């Protein structure tokens, strides 16, 4: 959380230092966007306990600006948007352990593969030395799982809409569905997502902008499955947006 607020403060300071533009008003009524997201790892930031999960996402969004009521024109200080994000391409990388057991006096080996909560550690050990001894070895690897979903509830607030450089904050609620349980076995193929973040949007020309954002992304199944470890990712998001400016 300290990292989140540090990024947000830096974004605000950067935007305040930017030079104002006399015209036009840099706020679109309807905005269409494409984005990419990446997180190199996961950790116990707040709710999730599953570690070492990479996350990659590609998607798009639509945002509609709220108009201010006639008795209070907030649009001079901020633009408020309702936003829907469509996430057709999401991939999560899990830590996977492969345990192999062999028993004295019994031919063959027994192998079991499964994703783990935390960092996988390889080992090789022998138990019950003697006629009933058995050996267990563990190797570690990773696997990628596809997820697809939607964030139908989202809100974004852009400050300083009369400037080319605008700091913003946002938050989204949605879901992701996968062909197998994520992030561990006996969890769920359907997970809910919650995100909030802060960033800066920079208008390159009228109606077109790019944005850089830091987000905290949480994924969990709300105990629909037997297990619910959850995943917290700190994400860097890059967005390209377009639409007509308000004239």
C-alpha cells in the first residue's frame, strides 16, 4: 500500500508541474481504449496468499463521462467516467510441484503434479530406512493458464481536464473464468476480481491519449471452491485511448 500511495503522489506532482493549455477541454464524452497489463510476481499485499504468480492481460474498454448537474459544475476540476473493461486474453503463471515417490520392494514410481501456494522448493528425501523405505523427490516448474472475463463495474476520475497531462484514479469489479482451477487445485474455475489504481493520462493530440498506470489486482473465488487462497498482483498497465473531445 505504501508503494501505491507513493506512485499516486508522484503522479499528482508531475501533473501539477505540467503547463496548462488554454483550449480545448481535454475530456471525451465517449472513450474507446485498448490496453496491456503485466505483473512479474504476486505477494501477500492485502488479501491474497498465493505467491510467485505472473499475470499478463490484453483487452479493451469503453468509458462514458458523467455530465455535471446544472447547479454544480465539477467538470472544471475533474472528469468522472463509468467504465467497462473487456478482458478476453489473460494468462496467469502458477508455481507447479511434481512429487515422485518410489517404494522398496515395489516396482515403478508414483508421480503427482500440483500447483503450490508459495515458492516451490525442490528436494530429495528417504524415509523409513530399511525394508519398508520409500524415497520422495520434488522438482519444480511453472504452467500458464488462460482466463477470460469482464469488469462491468468501473469508475475513473481524471483531474485537471483542461490540461494535456491528467492524473487519475480508478477502480473496477469483475470476473475471470478459466478451463481449470486457479490458482490451486480444489479452488475454482471462476474467480472474481477487484482492482484499484492511479496513473497519468497524456493527450498526444485532440482525441488521442496514452496512459501509464499502477494497479493493485486481486483475484479470488469468494469461497465458491473448497480452497480460496487468492492472488494479489501489482500491475503496470499501458493504455491507448481515442474518441472525440468535447467541444
